[in-house]
C-alpha cells in the first residue's frame, strides 16, 4: 500500500519536473539556490574570519595527504578523484567516473593572501570567480582573465580551461602569464610546488590536465590594476563579412581594447563589443548601466536591441556607456548566458524581472541535480553546448559551419591569443596540452584564435525537424580538427581516442604521467572527460585506442 502510494507520488513529481520544468525551477530550485548561496556566503565569511591563515592551509593539505595514504594503506586501488559531487560542477554533463573512484575530500575554499608588491593573489582551488571579484575589485585589482560565471572555481579553470573577453590580450586563464605557481598533491600523497623556476616540467603540464596528474592545493595568480567601470561600445554588423572584419579589427590591433567579445544573432547579424577600463571622471558624459540590477533586461537581450536601432554610419558605434566592472564580469551570469530562457521562458518578461529578477539565476548544480531521466535525454539529443577554439583566419568558414550544422543563436564569439611557448635556443617544448600554433606571424609569439560558443536548442529541433546530436557533433569535430582547432572538454565529445590525441598534444603530458603518476592513481584526460565518446565508439564496434 505504502509502496503504491510512494510510486504514485514519485511518478507525479517526476512528470511535473519534466513537463512543467519552468514552474518547478521557479518554486523549488530558485528558493533552494538562494538558501545555498546564503549559507555558502556565511561559510565563506567564517572561513575568512576564523580559518584563514597559511598554517591552516598546510594542515588542510596534510589532511588530503593522509586521505590518499590511508586509501593506499587499506589496499584501495580505485582511481582517485575529488569528493565534490558531479552535480556540483558547472559542466553540463554528469561525470559518472566518480561512482567508481576513490573520492578525496578537498576542503580548500580560502583566499590565502594578496601581495600588492609582487602583484599576485594566492588562493585555494575551490575559490570561485564571484569570491575573487568581491575580494579584488574593491582593492583596485583584478585577474587578467576572469571568466563570466560566478560559480566557476579556480581549480576547474587551472586544471581545465577558462576564457574571457580579455583573452585576446592575456591568453587563457591558465596560461603562464596568468598562472604563476601551483601546489600539486600527487597520487602518492607528495606535495610538489611548480612554477617557471621550480619543477617546470609539471607546471607546463597542468593546464588542460583535468586533475589527472594530481590534486590542486593552491594557485598563485597574477593580478593587474583595474578601474571602477568598463567603457563599452556596441557595434552592429549586418553581414558576415562585416562582422568578421570588425571583430578581427578590434581583437588583433597592436594596441587593442582591454576586452572584446561579440554576440551573433543570425548568420549575418552580430554585435561586436570592444571595451576599456575606465573611471566615470574619464567619461563624464556617458550613461552608467548598472547591469546587475534585478529589473534589468538580460544582457544578451539588451545587446540584441541595438540591432533594431536605426542604421548608422559605417564603423560608428551605435551606442556606448559605462558598466560597473563587477557587473561587466558577470554580465552573462543572470541568464546563464541565454540558457535560462529555455528553462523559464517568461524569465526576461518585465513583470517576472520586477517580481523575481532578484532571485535568478538558479544554480546550475541544482538544475543538474533536479533533471529527470527524460530531461537528461532531451539535453543529450536535442540540445547543444559546445565551445570550439579556431584560428581567426578560419573564423568566416567556422561561422558558416556552425550555422549549417547547429544554427543555434545567439552564438558567443570571444578572441583568444594562443601563445607559442617553444624556444629553439633553450630547446624548450611548447607548453600545455594545446598543440603549438603553426601560423605565427614573423616577429610574434602567438597566433590569434576565436572561441565560438554554441549553447541552446538547434533550429531543426525548434522546427520539429530531424536532428542527430552525435552526427552533428561529429561533423563539427571533424571540421575543427581539419583547421587546427580545439574543443573545450567540459562539453560532450565524440572523438575517438586516436582523434583526441590528434587534436591535442600528448607528448609532454604522457611523459609527466610516467614521471608523476607511476602507480597509475589517476585516469587519463580522455578516460576522464570523454566517457560518452568511449561508449559511442564501443557501440560502433570499434574500441577507442588505449592510452599509452
């Protein structure tokens, strides 16, 4: 009797969560997200107030070492991973490997120190971008590359990857210009500090390693001076040729703006947004847009409005204004770029913003946690989340491929300076998992790339036409490999292991696995983040090539 009643309630709740997702998010996920944020804020304050000290960091690291050594002493041979739940990550996919791994608690949430003379900040891996902007900006500092979403953690951005609209100047979050030193706990429980001057071989292998060489215990990051506002211009383009030309003009010039990004709203329409650090006294006649206020339109909707303005003279900005720096950094947080519209279709309505705008966004982790199996299947088969890094020389061609294969808009467009770290004089190999740029202009040490981010429901799905997520994903991946591009690994990949090794440079990474993980305590990057790809190739009767 009780089981029958439970089954009825469970089936009703599951049906409601699937068929009325928006209402469920409004009445359940939003309140839970707010409560979590409140509790976490108190927790962060308590850590900073009572537990913030270098010697306490050392004791927390020793606890992690003890956990690792105790697992070995007890004969536990499972691969190691963090105990952070898979649902808690910003990554859209579920990392099923955690259920089959030995989980180590990494309770490292502290901003350890700031050195204003050396222009560095030292942080633990669970510190997120929201914490850092609250801590640094009032002091007049920021990170050279500070990715948009509040909940993105330093650990994820160091071990994985992070890009921002300042990456055309400073590269990726974990480039050596920005990440100065790491503290790594190996699979044997050893603590290794690495930098350009100490254990450089490991330091060079940490970016894109996804926690497969050890656990990050701390990171020393470069900081730069900042100003109170960002002076931003909105430049509308109505042809692909004009869009590419305008975007490349601002991102590739000798003295570029501090920030450059663009949003494409169709195959032809794009708004390019160069921006500069500024104070109000420098631009006294410009209006100030406090974008974070709850009643404000979602940023991508606000930007789209400029496309509807009267035509303007070529290369003249449609509009320019000042945005407070923290508001600019987290301009895409409120609407989770534009993904929230798919979940709460009325979310950008003026009445919703007036009544509940203060409550958004729901936490991505809770959105994942409350997905039913039916919703998970829909996201896997009828939804796209992909970021691809392509040479700007191939930008026009890439935009055309994304339009033909996905036709997902808006499309996020962000420039990125791909540094060539190899040095023939010292026989220094290229740093990191990314392959060495091959089209570096003479006299330069970098090649310009652009990140194309497709997030949302393809037009074919909206038009109720056939859409094969795997087939489309394979088409884009094949094209990206052909033009020397790279796939961001937080999203779904359907690369075989041979293709994966062709896309990414494994030479130095493999050597570091042999040196620092001789006992095989961690999986390879492919094994860890491309589980879906491995299952796909197994289903085709062709096992992915084993990692060396």
